């Protein structure tokens, strides 16, 4: 069930290629990693803020509003809060990564 020996040798030789990545390509990889890390950081901050911003009104409503008290159990409350947090994380991370990529693309064109 393993790879045949020829395929294994071909796969191994591809990783030990004579081609060496250029410094420009290494810089592009570093920029992409930096953009990803920046997006994750911004997304985590946005998720924390959205968690608090959605948890407070949800928990207050469940204790004060009669309809919410009757219809929103613990699972519904958790879904409301986590849904807002997840949406904030992905939207913010996506926007941050795209903005960083645009910034890097503009930088590369002028250089």
C-alpha cells in the first residue's frame, strides 16, 4: 500500500531540486506569512470585542424580556454569542489579509 520505489525516488528528488528560491520569492513568502499573522491578530481582537458586545445584551434580554426568557435556552444564547464572535473573526481577518496583500502588491509595483 505504499508508493512504488520509482515514485518515492521522484518525489524525493523534487524536494532536493537544484533550483534555489530567489531572495524576492523568499520575501514574498515572508510577506504572506506576516499578512496572515496580522489578520489572525486583528480577527482575534475583533472576536473578543464582538463576544462582549453580543453577550451583554443577550444575557440581559434573557433575564428581562419575557419572550427571550421563554424561548432562548442556554444553547440559543451560546449560539448567538459564538455566531457573532465567529463572524467578526472571519470578516476582520479576511479584510486585514486582503488589505495587507494590496499594500504589498502596490509596494512591489513601485520597486
